[in-house]
C-alpha cells in the first residue's frame, strides 16, 4: 500500500514538473511575441497622442506632440541611467487639447533645479510610458517634501496643481549631448523561460530515472 502511494506521488510530481515546463514554453512564446510587438511600435512612425485610456499594449508607442511647456512646474525624479545617478526632469506640456507630462530627459545632481524648459511652441517626439504610482523600491514618493522616486503622473499633477492631465507620460527622444539628456529609455524584457522550461523537464526526467532505478532494484 505504501509503495503504491509513493509511486502515485512520484508520478504526480513528474506530471507537475512536465506541466511547469510546458507552461514556461507557453510563457516564452508570449514573451517573444510581446518583444516583437514592442519593437514594431518603437520603429513605427510617430502618431498623435491617444485621447482615451491606455493599456500595456500602448506602452512604447512613438508619439509626436506640439505645445508649450509650463514654466516653473518641473519635477525631478530620482533615476539611475547609463550616465550614473541623477534625476529625470518631468515638465507639463499644454498640448492644446490637453496636458501631458513630458520626461524631458536625465540630468546629473549638480543640474537639479537649473533646467527650465524652452519657452514658446515646441515639438516633442518620444515614447508613451505608463504611470508609475507609489514610488520606488522601499521608498514612497513624498510630494510634500518634493522627493520623488517614481514617475507617478497623478501624484505629480496634484502636487503641481495641473488639474486634469493625460494618465501617461512621454519619454522624450534623443537630443544629442544637450541637457536634459533624452533618449535614455530602457526597453528590456527578461526572457529566461527556455532555461526554466529545460530545468523543469530535467527534474522530471531525473525523477523518472530514479524511480525506474528503484523499481528495478525492488
């Protein structure tokens, strides 16, 4: 009786490991499709800003917008980029039909508070990004103290008295060597699903081999 229970348990475990491996292969196919779709959006010509709700299927869409920056409403959000530690500079843009937060780019700590936006009409092209509510890892945004660890659109709009703004922000594109330095958006997706799948299949095969050896000796 005990042997039957053990054998049944082993078979169940083997089945679970195989199922997990198949699930990881499905996840890999989904991830590869996601990467392909995102790369296509980044490479596509820029389009007008969306007027309704956005989802993750809209993220990294290239957007072109025109308007005027609000003066004196910059928000500096802590960031770490390939240029080191510093801040993203988020500035609201009056786009005529609505207000949009523009991440104008990255600045080093010594440039904080010294990067007013250009006056007059501007044209901005960049990537649509989803809001980052709450804060960073183990650090909550502090609007009262003007300490920001994530690009939380709603919280920034409230703190700056902007009223209604688009529920997303725009990462401005590359602008050469000028500050704030644009075009530093990191588009990266972890894709280790094949390794995970092979690991689960290997565990299933090992368990099956050990069960066969034990049964053979019995």
